[in-house]
């Protein structure tokens, strides 16, 4: 499976706090942002570097800097917005593309309602962010949209993934790596991840 589960103790600790039944909206938001920051650190581990010379305090010094790789972060509305600031803390000059998808709670199919991509997608790494990868329909639809618009280099950062969703994404887009805090057990009959977090969008936006 093209999934990297980040076992770092801070990631696992924050995920444990997110899973608590009575977590407040405020705490859920803060933890989502913190977790996104840690997962983005892992997802950007292989950004290409280049060696350059700069003027240092004691004269010229050879340093390593991220090679002019352009990046776009792609939050899937709504819940992906909860991860956005955490990721931007690490890559503050990244451009933002937005995809609006709502999962139909009966068919479990994603229904697109918005898309706005930045230019030059063919030259950019796209980092899709969404807390939940359940059936995988939303992530596959987002990757399809990005590829249709020329994007060739795509990673997805999710907090919790279900095996069913990872398989769907892997089968449709084996080139896309998924970085997650957890690969959970399964989906229940309503398409919710077990043990999961419940409805991440509702918890972030306080709509429960
Ligand atoms: C949730 C979640 C994902 C999607 C995952 O969003 O944030 O986008 O469901 O499900 P899937 O893998 O089965 O497609 P939802 O559609 O509930 O919208 P929201 O973010 O507006 O709450
Ligand atoms: N969307 C969520 O927010 N949670 C799930 O468990 C599945 C889809």
C-alpha cells in the first residue's frame, strides 16, 4: 500500500486526544492544526534540495535550500480547511487550490460543488489535505481533477485512513503517496471510519 503511517510519539499522542468522545470544537481545531503541521513535515521529507553559496557571518558558506519546486496545498472543503494553517506554517509561500466536495450520506459518493486551481499545476507538487480518508471517493475525485488540470506530482495528507479508502486510491492512482497518522480498522455500514474520529467536518466547524 502506498501509505506512510507516521508513528512519531507526538503524532500518536495528538491523535489520541482527537479521538476522545467529548473533545471540544476549540480543542479539535487546535489538535487538527498541530497534527497537520507534523504530518506535513513528513510529507515534505523528499523535497529536492540544491546547493548554493550565500554570504555567511564569516564569509561565503555553502548551504542546502529547497530547489525552486513550486507547491500547491489543496484543502478539500470543508474539513481540509482545518488542516490548512498547520501546513502553511511549514510552507508559507505555497499557493492554495481549493476543491469542494460533499459526500452524499446515502450513496457515499462525492458530489463536487467547487474547484479553483492555481496556475502552472504541471510544475507543482500538490499536497491534498483532508482529515478523513473513508471510502476514498473524495480523494480519488480530487486526484482526478488535479490530473485533468495537468498536475503530475501529488501527495495526500490525512489524519485517519480506512483500508477500503487506501485500496481505492492505490488502485486508481498508484503514484500518489498517502501520509497518515493512522490506518484504522474498517468502515461501518454508514461509511464512517472505525474507530475513527466521527465527523471531522462537523467537529471542526461546530455543526453537530
Ligand atoms: C468528509 C471528509 C472527506 C470525506 C471522506 O467530508 O472530510 O472529505 O468525507 O469520505 P470518503 O473517503 O468516503 O469520500 P464530507 O463530505 O463529510 O464534507 P465536510 O468536509 O463538508 O464535512
Ligand atoms: N467523513 C468523516 O468526517 N468521518 C468519517 O469517519 C468518514 C467520513
